[in-house]
C-alpha cells in the first residue's frame, strides 16, 4: 500500500533514480524507496528537490507538501488536474451569496462542536460525568448555531465552544484546567503537537478538495486571504479533534512522548518537537490516517456535490 514519504533531514536532497526516489545528504543515501510505494511527499524545512524528481512526481499525480521548520503549512505542489469550470462557478457563486455561505459554514462548525463533545466522551470513557458541565455548555452553544444570522455571530459561538473544549482537553492530558490553545508560536509541547498535526491535516484537505475540482482558496467560514487555503481550513474543522487531537492524546496517555525532554524551545518563545518525537508523532499520524484519509476524500466529494447542486452539505460526525 502506498504511503506518505516524510523528509525531515535538513540539508537533504530528494532525487529521482529510475523508478525510485532517494533522499541523500553529503553523499550518503538516507532513504531509497520505489515510486510505487509513495502516495504523497511531505517536506519539512530546508530540503532540496531535483527538477527530475519534481517532474516525476507531477507526472505520476503525487502531491508534494512543504512545511516550514516551525511545522507550518507553506503550500503544496499539485499535479495538473482537470478543472471543473461549472463547479468552480458554483463555488464562487456560493461564496459571494451571504446566506449560502453562512449555511455551509454553519454545517461545518456544527459538526466541529458535535465532534468536540464526542472526543471528550471517548477520551474519558466512563468518567465523562466529571466534565458534563463543559459538554452541556458546548451542546448549548451548538443549539444556538441555527439562530445566527451573521458570520461574526457564528465565529463567536465557535470561539466560545473551542475555549471550553480545550480547557477540558487540557485537563484530561495534564490534570490542569489552565490549558490554553496557542499558535504562532505554540507555547508548550501539547500545542506544538497540535499545530504540527493541524498543518499536515490542512495539506490532506487541500489535496482532497483539489482532486474534486474545487478552488481550495475560496472558502465559506474562513475568509479569503492571499495564500490561505480557506476551503481546506473549512473542511478540516470537522477533523481537527477526532483525528489530530486523538493522536496527541494517545501519544501522551501511552507515554510515547516525553513532554519534558522531547521538545525544544524556539527563540520566539515557542516549542518544537525534537526529531525523535516528530518521528513518533508521524508514525502514529499515519496509522490513524489509514482510517481518516478515505473519509476526508469522501467529505470533499460530498462538499463538491453540495456546492454543485446547491443542496445541504452533510458533514462528518464522529460516532
């Protein structure tokens, strides 16, 4: 089964060798894999890619994702796909229609809040009663989504629910309700893992949407901004917590990462995973991706159909 080739070694070079890909550094071959076993390439930081390798990846329909050394999603090199012009026109029409745009955004955020409740319940097993107040508050906020008539009002609900969720999630992981979700930079090891996972998830959603002919930069909940894959960010709202947060929870609860020694501080006051921690994170990410990657692609197809046919979108709900 084809998988993802992650290249994390700084200063390495990705090359084409016949029907194989090699990763080399200072004359030494670090990785040598058959092209048939590669479905996607993820490059982090300062890695060179030969022109021959780029052309081969594009010819075979393999996307190459670029992350910064801080783990942020920088962009992707996608193979040329047939552009569905009628679908794109329907997407642009939906984006510029405030009512339709809000309707699609509501469906994504409603699913996000539902999944927040389910993740906490699954994380706590039989102890969810100790967090019932938090769960009830998220449910209450979710019930108010249908009453909102503006994107600003929807964002207010989503922000409030996320604050409650991360307080509960942080308490599950650390025993403290002082946990706060921080970004750019992530201020602690847990946030470092969340940010890194969300960056890779964004690339998964970007590829899935592009395959179905959608413009990944024209979203509904997330505003249009130069370089921002707004539609991918919309789609990933459904998967942040069931996919990435559960990866983090598993790694910490099973003591597969060390929060004290497995991370390094950055000059801007943030934290990054050390190489060994990152390898463990990616190994568990890929294991969970075997389940979620087909679901993400299926949801991208559903979203394309909803946009094309001007029908309600059925988001992903965690069972």
